[in-house]
C-alpha cells in the first residue's frame, strides 16, 4: 500500500492521523480509496475529475506530470502539496 502523508487541514477526516496506508495502482485509484475510507477527503483534492489547480501530488521523489494516471509502486510515498507563490517581483 502507498503511504499517504495527510496535510494538516485534512487530518480531521483521518481522526488526526498524519499518515495513512492506502491501496491503489494509480494516483486516481488511491484518491478513490481515500474517499471510500475517509468521506469528504477527495473534495479537497479534485475538481472536475482532476487534481485541483494549485495542488501538486508528489509521488515518490517527484511531482507527477501524469496526474491521476500516475502509476504507484506498492511502497510509494504520496504527498499533496499546495502551490506556494509570492516573493519580491
């Protein structure tokens, strides 16, 4: 199972757990299973069947460019990271 690191604002769905193990051969399957186990979770990740704008999924050591089709290994670590912007222009 993939290890999902739960962002602070979504821990209310996981009873405070900071990480959960979830099965899924792809990122899309993993998010489907997250929603089955933790109803309401995917509303914060998806919009119109895709990752929300401004949200990156880091699978292993790199942000996915394949979106929900990203294949996952059995022991992949998954992080959902909001975009960070700003600075001096």
